[in-house]
C-alpha cells in the first residue's frame, strides 16, 4: 500500500495564501518625498505615463529612481 499526497483544491474566495498586490505608488512633479538612502527631496520630473521613473532633487544631488519605489515614500 502506497501513500499519496492529497491534492487540495484552491478556492478563489479563500483568505489563506491569497496573493495580495501592493498598491502602486504614483508620484507627480512637485511632490515632497523621502528616500531611505538619500533623505528628503522633491520630485522634479516623471518619466512615462505609468511612472517608469521619477527624477528627484535631494538638494545636494539629483537621482533618477525607478520602479518599484520600495525605499521612497510620498510625504
């Protein structure tokens, strides 16, 4: 007699192991932002319709930050 693993059916309404998508971050020109590495800054440019990258002025330097914006947050 062999043991076989039972195949479990995934229900679409089940709250267990459901994939949760994080909300996409959108930035506009003039938004004040904070970045974990660079500090406080202001968005001075946005590339593409779907926010492919944001050009941010951090005072002493300008950086082009691309998606995903894990380390950057809008203030």
